[in-house]
């Protein structure tokens, strides 16, 4: 029997090979516009196409919440996403600035520096995966990377399809959360990137409650009563670090009592194709390790 970690290693190795073939970073510099964006979803989309943005915003926070793809040191931090440093941005000789509707209030200011394009990724009226595909194609067109965009789309679709084939049948449902403090979490359901990936993997999302336009709702930890797996996505804020040892509500949760809590590294919950696939890979790895632990326990 092939062990799950062997399959995961094989998929990861193939991923690196394909990324090396499709990455635009091997092409001569200067064949795409000098672009900046304050939106992290568009940052990771640019990076997936081999386009290194000249500037982004709150890079330290990007490293904590998005993590990958990592930004090279050459990327200039222009300050807050909602209030970037206009003078610094104006000094960068930009050809293009990309934003999402979330930052429409600063569009008039940014348009004085360079042409601005607003790209809508999170549109709850459309198929979520298709939204990510459309954004990738739009960014590719704007940066002379249309061919690379199609390669990236096909590559990421294939990676999730391959992972789905190795998901264990009968896997319990998943409740994905991120901590806000020691008593509250964001629970991700319909309309979220996490939910979309769970569905594409053939798994079930345990959260059936209402969600906002971003696909999550804020609830107290006492609501996390799933009998399946409770999936915690980093980062854990300092205000929540004590919950795992000292909070009686947490200790009483069914998933905690049954040792069905899975911990995952940071994956941008409002991300694009790279975040979607990385969440799929990290989730597959966590489930594989959990099943191995459960299998070993059942033989004792």
C-alpha cells in the first residue's frame, strides 16, 4: 500500500516541475508592465504568472496571513492597504495599479499616479472557481501573460483533481475556522475559498449556517459542535493562544474530546488560485497524517 505522504511528495514534486516550466520568472525582465497592487489576492495572482509587483502593501502582514507565494525583497512596501503612501507610490514609475472593489475609495488618488484597473474576484453570484479563473485571465491579459495564465489555470485545476483521487472515502465532515480571540472564531461556509476547495475535493463542509459575502460568520467557540474534524488555520492571534489549555468551553467540544482537531499553516482565506491549491494540499496532508494516527491507535 502506498503511504499518503509518498503520494503527497510525488504530487509536490510534480507541482514544482510544472511551476518551473510555466513560471514567467525565467523570461527577460521588462516584458511586463511595472505594476503595483494593495490587494493580496492580486499579489499572489501576479506572482503565479511570474510577474513580480514593484510594490504592495502591508508586506509583513502578507507574510503572516498569505505566506506563499513569498515576496522578494525587491517589492516595495507602500504602507497600509486602505491608505497607501501616495508619495512613495508616485516615485516608483508605475505603469499600472491593480485593486479590488474593497479599495475603490482610494481609486481616485491612485489614478493620479498610474492607470488603475479594478478586478472583482469575490462575486457571490458566480461560481467561485470560475471567479478565480476569470481573475487569473484578466491579470494575464493586463500584464502580457495570457499564455502563462492559461497554463497556471490548467496546472492548478489538475493539482486539485489529482488530490481528490487520493482522498479517503468516508472522510468526516470538516469545520474550518480561524481564531479571532480566545472565545470567537470565523467559521467558513458557503461562499468561501475554503468551502469551494472542500467541495472540489469531494468532502463535506460541516458549517451550514449563514455566511456573509466573504463566506464566513463570526461565532463563539461553543458553536463548534461538529462531530467531524475541526480545522484550525493559522495565524493564531496572541489573544487566543491560551484557549487550548485553559478554556473549559474549548475542552468540552466534541472534536477536541475525540482528538479530531487539525492544525494548518496560514493560507489566505480570500485568496486566488495559488491559495486554493495550497489549501487543498495542506488539507490533504493534515487529513493523511490524522488518518495515520487513527489507524495506529486502532491497532493498539
